[in-house]
C-alpha cells in the first residue's frame, strides 16, 4: 500500500476531488438503484453496489496507469485512436446496438461488453486537436496550413456522432471551438465555423423533417425542446420528478437512502442522479458537488499556466473543459435550465466505460501535473547543489 501511495504523483488536490466525487457516486448509486435491483436482480440491492465499486476500482487503476505515462506519448496515441474511431463510429451508426431508438452502443465480441464509441472518439479528438494546435503555432493564422487540418477531423467525428447523439456531438464541437480559441486560431475563422455549423444544422433539420425515414432521432430532439418550452407535466415527466426531488431536499436533505423520487425518476442513477443527491443531501450536498467540479477546473487551469510546453497546456485545458462542461450540462438539466440531453454526471453516474474514459482523462491531467512537479524538483535540486557548492568553496584571503 505504501508503495502505491509513494508512486501517486501529480496534483494532490485533484486526487482528493476524485476521491470525494467517488464517495458521492457510491452513496448515490447504491441509494438510487433499489427499483432496478427489485426489477432485475430479485431485490438484491448489493448487486449494483458491488458492480459499481468494481467499475470505480478499475477506473482508479486506469487513472493511475494513465498518470504514470508521459503526456507527450498521448500525442502519438491520439493519431492511432482517431484512426480507429472513424470506422468504429461508422459501424456503430449503421449496425450498433439500438437503445432508445439510437445506435450509440457497440458490443465487443466474446466478452459481450457494450460501450459508447463516442466516449473513445471524444477523448481521441481532443488530444489530437491539442497536438495539432501545438504543432502548428507557427502557421496558425494560415487558413490552409493551420486551420483546415484542425477542423477537418472535428467535422468528421461530430458528423458521425450527430445522427445518434446530438448532445455529445454538440459538446465535442463546442469543446474544440473553445480549445481553438485558446490555441490562438483567428477569431474570424471560429465565427465562420460557428455560422457554418448553424447553417448545416438548419439544413439537416429541414431535410430530416421532410424525410421521416431518415429522421432517426429528430423526433426525440423536437419533443425535448418542445417539452422544455411548454408547461406540459406529462411531457416533462422526468423534469417534474426531478423538481420534486430537489424541493424535498431543502437545505440539509432527507439523509442518505431516504429519497422517494428515486422510485419515480426513469434514470435516477445516471441522467438525474444530481436530483437524487440534492434530495438526500440537500442544497449543501449539491453545492459541494458543484464546488468539487469547479475546484477540478481551477486546479487544472493552474497546471495549464505552469505547463512548459504548448501541447501540455492545450491537452490539459481541452480534457478538463470537456469533463466540467459535461458535468455542468447534466446538473443544468436536473434543475431544468436546459432541455434533457442524456448526458451523465462524470465520475458520479452509474456506468461502465464512461467512468473508465473519464478516469483516463483525469489520469492524463495528472500526468501533465506529475511532469511539471518533477521538472520543478529537478530545478530545486540543481539550485540546492549550486548553493552547497558555493558554501563549500574555500575562501582565499589576500594579505
């Protein structure tokens, strides 16, 4: 145990944030999976607890491994990962496992494990964009040499994700735009890209509206937006139950395990787990969760500021922004600020591969932090040696 603790490097505050979020995750998932256990596991409520603990434990292992790898290697890995993502997304879109009228899932042969390729593609794309931004800083103002090579893979990946998962595609697109802004891409290029994205989206909606067979998820998107704008309680069933949960929680909450709305919310352990946290831990608990994500963001910004190389800075910012952005979207849905998106709460919602990819993402941030700390230690050691040499040097007195 001591050996493992001695090998844990990187920002200790981020490690603490991950540990605290994991505690919230275990408590909230155990509380909110009671109905699921009675429906599918004959009332064995410990089944999902043990399964979730196993997933989190493997997530910590992946995080530890990721943080031990030098961050510069992720630039090379992203090239291969992006190359794999394109056919994987295309195959999933056409032949993937269909859940809720969307082909988002790919079932791995032999082990029968399902995962969303969009999680894999999102991480690969962010690292790849960070790599290109760092590599092309000298020609970043050039449209053909600096901008096009960056935006083409972004368009390709988001186009493959969009038909089955609009919210994830939009999140990836926005994350890449913000990353390009940080990477000093010309603002007029970004504005033109936003305009092109809006026009493309409008054209897509028009085509799908007049071609029902090609529509896919268009009906779901339309219903979610219309339900958000209306006061129809039947159409807003999920949101209404989440509001009741939040109202029941008050300031201090009903205490762990005492949630009643977990029996009425369709997905209390994933999409609306934040509402369950507020019901059981109150406004205090909900505020703590929000602050934990903000601490993660600001500690990562500190890493960005101290990063010695462009790739390290862009990589850390892109991965962190993606995680915190997703968390904020999930929490805004739970409190009815934006329409339902289906995004999970990173490191808290019950899941498998989504938790693992989140763990790898945090491991990458810690990898950058670890190397910064090591470089700072080397500088201190060098200064200490120079100082000791000066003190040991004999003084000559000239008579």
